[in-house]
């Protein structure tokens, strides 16, 4: 199956055509071919684009699967606002700390990891909690270990483990303030999506437990229901998140100017810059500076400061209320 599109390269938009059915070396050959062009995108940009496209496809497939199973997602009695949505980063935005580390703890308790692996992951969590920043080297190391763990395992196994570990560890680490913001969008009839570097199967578990629409996450390649040990593109990070949000918006008919994005990390500036309303949640120092320069909302739930106690930012509340009113009017006209 072929799919066309554009990637932002060094000299503007660069047209690409993916054979999305390719896996393994066939996919690597496509990436190399596209990135060889002197006027086209770099290999990093190509991988980010592919990761975003794959994430949007996987997110919608999982969402549609749950709808088909009759799983209650969101608040269906609320009139839908069809062109607006909210996108939430997960680590240190929706969840205290790094979600993949919490999942690793649960896997270690089930003897899926060696003690030395867990200590390495724990050290990375300490650095993340102290600095509030993601480290590309740490991410690459974590990716290699994660892929080694899942290679050959059934895809369904990861989701089952994710549900158990969420209930044991992650449920108590949700930021109440961020969860309230997500609920505000749901109450306005808007879709609410998580956007994270965590594997999409695990991210979907968090979204389902919180009653959100779904999750955009890193996609690991699978064949016949088992993981191959390779990623589709790359970890969903930085530019990849922006590509995923854009791809999902196209598929769902969303108006990005009416959408809202939330994150704690300066690495997510591409995603935050893509939407009409951007909010820095528990921001690292670099994102805090960007937010101040661009006039973005800042919410810090890590402290007792007055701003953190305000449940819903005024501008966001007005926007959500406006969307709800518009949806209600449409609902009445259709009935």
C-alpha cells in the first residue's frame, strides 16, 4: 500500500511516497533513498515523519478497535465538537516522572528485566526528575533495551502487562491538575489524545484508563502478531510528535488552529507550535522561557503557588466553552 505526503526538508516541502506495507530492510531502503536527496529532508526528519504517520495509523486502529468492542471512551452524551481536540504529552505532564520507567519497574517485578537493567533505568529517572529534561543518549539506550525485550513476543502480551502495571504503579502518579484539564476538553465534546515516546500499546492503556480518546506513541514493527525488534521510523519524539499530530488531524478532519497542546519539555516545541493554543505544564527551564516569550499559558502542578491552584486557565475555559456551545447548537439543528 502506497501513501504520498510531504516532509519539511532543508529547502521547503519535499514530496515522498511511502510503501507502508514494507518492513525490515525494505523500509530502511526507502528511508535511505529519500534522505539521499541533496534537496530533501535529513534521515532524522524522514524517520520522524515515518514515526508520526505510523503512530497516527496505530492510534486510530486501536481507537476503532475499542469502539467496536463497545468500550466506553470519553463522555458520548456530550455533543461532539468535531474540529477541535487536545493533545497531552505524558511524561511529567500527565504522569509524574517517566511512564516507560514505571512500566519497567512492573516488568522487573515480573522478572522480565535483570536488576542491573532496572538500576540503569532508575538512574535515568533520577536525572529526568531532577532536570526535567529528556536526554537523547538515554532515549537511544532505552530504545535498544526495550526492543531487545519485546523482540519475538506477542503484541497482545504488552497490552495485558501494561494494564496490570498501570493499576499497580501509574494510577497513583497522575497529576490531578492535568487530568482536570483533559476532562475540560472531554466535557466540551472534544477528542483528547496522549502523545508520547512510550510504546503505543502502553500509551493506549493510560488513555483508556483515563477515559481519553486514544494515544499516539512509538510504533514497534510486528509481523503475524509478534514484535520483530525494530521500530517503524523512530521513537516518537520531537518532530515525530508534530508529524503524528498533523497526520491525525488530517485523518480526523481537525482544525489545528482550534486545537490545544500540553507539554513539560522544550523538545515538544514543534508540537506546541503546531496548534492554536499551547500550554506549558510543569515546564523545564527552556520551555518556560519559550512559553514566556511566546505568551503561552504556564501551569505548574509541582508547587503550591497560586497559579497551580487554578483548575482551568481562563483562556482555555473560554475556548472550551465556546466549542461546547457550537457543538450544542449543531446538535440541536440536527435533531
